[in-house]
């Protein structure tokens, strides 16, 4: 009878270890952090090279597009109402078509990696949220 319990215990242990190893190897490569600009730029070395979704607001007047290309450089900060020199700002680069709502003070989520030269955004890695002026008005405000 004890021999049976030992076999059952070993089988359960092997299954748990196999499942744990599978989950660890799967999630390790697919993990992507969702962070705000201030969180990342407080300790940029800790975040360099890691897959990130970076949330922030485009600094007004910072969008530069290279002529006759789809290459963009711009700055992103954590708070849209704060001047760029009062908080953390990250330089970002992107190559591709940007959403129509991508402009100064737009709320954005960038998917990519932080490097020593700034945040490099993946293809199709820019999501600009609609400004609040497009949100539905409340019934009380009508």
C-alpha cells in the first residue's frame, strides 16, 4: 500500500514540476510590462531591453517627421498638464503610419523597448487614444 502512495506522490511531483517549468518558459518570453513614463524613467537601466507598453502623453511640439519617410521622433511624458521640463520625458522613435489622433498632448501607449538612445517602438506599436472632446456628453450636461 505504501509503495502505491510513493508512486502517486512521485507522479504528482513530476507533473507539478513539468507544469511549472512549462509556465515559466512560456511566460518568461511573452511577458510585456505596462508602465507609465515616470515609472520607467525613474530607473531606466532596470527597464532597458525589456518588452514594454509605455503609457504617456505626447509632448506638444515634439513630433518630428523625417521628410519623405514614415520615420517619427517625438517625446512622451507622464502628465499632459505638466511642462516637459518638470517631469520625466522619454525620447521615442517610430517608423510606420501613425493613427489620426496622434498629435501633441495625445494620450499614447507605445509598444517596444527602451534603449540607451530612447524608446524604440515596434511596427504598429503606437496606439493614440481619442481625446476627451470626442467622449459622449453626460445626460446632465445636455
